[in-house]
C-alpha cells in the first residue's frame, strides 16, 4: 500500500512547526534565564549595599545619641 503523500506532507509540516517552536522556546528560555541571573546579581549587590547602609546608620545613630547625651549631661543607658 503506497504512503499517503498528503498525510506525509502534513506530518512534515507539523514536525517543522514543532521544531521551530521548540527552538524559539529554547531561545526565550535562555533569555529569561539570563535576565534572571542578572536580577539575582543586582539583588545581591543591593543586599550588600543595604547591609552597609544599615551598619553606617547604626554608627550614626550611636554618635547622635552620644552627642545628645553629652548635651543634656545624662547617659541614656544609666537608669533614672
């Protein structure tokens, strides 16, 4: 029994479309993965900057408390 040429052409066309879509999906996945890596690096950088800012802010707060305590002549850590 000879093969159905129309069916074979349809199968070939569907296979080609599937492979094209798979290639496009792989490229898009690669782009998303790359973007996600960039975002992770940026978040890590922001996390380091935030830690540094918090440390600096705590030091500044301690200096402000010390200066204000000297102005009023009282140690805020000494009870009443």
